[in-house]
C-alpha cells in the first residue's frame, strides 16, 4: 500500500513538476502559491487562477487551470514571453499590463485587456491589482528599465497584500511600501540589484514574508542564502522563504 501511494505521488510530481506549493491562509480562504521559473509563479484562490509574468513555455502551465488573470510587468522576454502566451488559451483571460506591453501584443488576443500605469489600480473578482513603479537607478538614458515603462504589482487577496517587484532596483517607492504581507523581490546583476541592496530595501519596508526570486543574472545565480542572512541578522521577524525558481 505504501509503495502504491509513493508511486502515485511520484507520478503526480512528474506530471506537474511542482513540489514547492505554499498554502497561505487568508481571511477569505487559502491562496496557493506555486513557483514556476525565474519571475513566473501561479496564485490560486477561491476558484481563480493568476499567472504572474508567464515564461518558459506553455507546457509549464499544463498542471494548472487556465489563467483567469495574467499580470505582466514589462516587455523583456523573460516577463512578456510571446512564445509562452501563444501556447495558452487566453479567450477567458484578463490581462493587466503597462501600455508598453499592450502596444506589442500583436496577434495575441485576450478576453479582456486592462492597461495600468504606475499608481493606478483595478479590481478583478475581488482581487485588487495596484501598479507600482519599477525602474533602475540612476533613472536616466542608460536605464534598462526606465521609470513608468513597466509595473511592479501589489495584489490584495483575501486581505493579504502580495508585492511583485518586477525588474527594479531598491527604489524609494519600494522602500515606502506599506503593510506588505508577502514580497517577491528580484536580485540579479546587471539587470536589477545585488543581494545587499535588496536586503537593505526589504529591511526598510519590512514585509512579513519575503521570497527572493528572479535571481539569475549574467554570472549565474545570486547568493540567496547571503540575502537571508543579511535580512535575518538585522530583523529576525522577517521570514525569508527560499524556493527553487530554477528547477531545470
């Protein structure tokens, strides 16, 4: 009997590939968070499924329901991935994205498209989606991610606030974020920021839980263990959750 259960579990894992789902309680039901790849994750709550920056091929989403809501932060291919999107059924999907992404959709058709600029928000079936700044410092002509070109997002689900940094450095707007319960923070040079700057910013806005994500850069993977040490040596109340964002 135990062998049969093990084989069934192994079959499930091999089919879905997801072994690190986090179950997050809220005042209105549980949120299931599944890391997929890099800055890509799936949230499931009360029968609704949200894809954040879907990337890595449509087959990575075969174990999930179709997306009710997709949020895309910006145009770069590891966030706005046309190959992945064209392999998904988007007829019943609402897209939330900045204008720069909307302008490049081409033949990709969603059920509904909502354009948000920094500071704007919308509601999708009880999920509040707020667009917040993401950009490089200095914010000048050399920036890979100019201010206003892309969005970070704060999603409020069941009373819990989830922050998704997109590609950013430790900007003042991130440091000033209020009441974040779960933060997904990037850290990869030369595209965003190093672990020291990411840790310093997290210590400013003090989320309840922080997930390092988007941590593959030009020199490989950032040292997320160091990030955790920097955060917890200064504030042990912030929970740092390390998950495998690069399963391949």
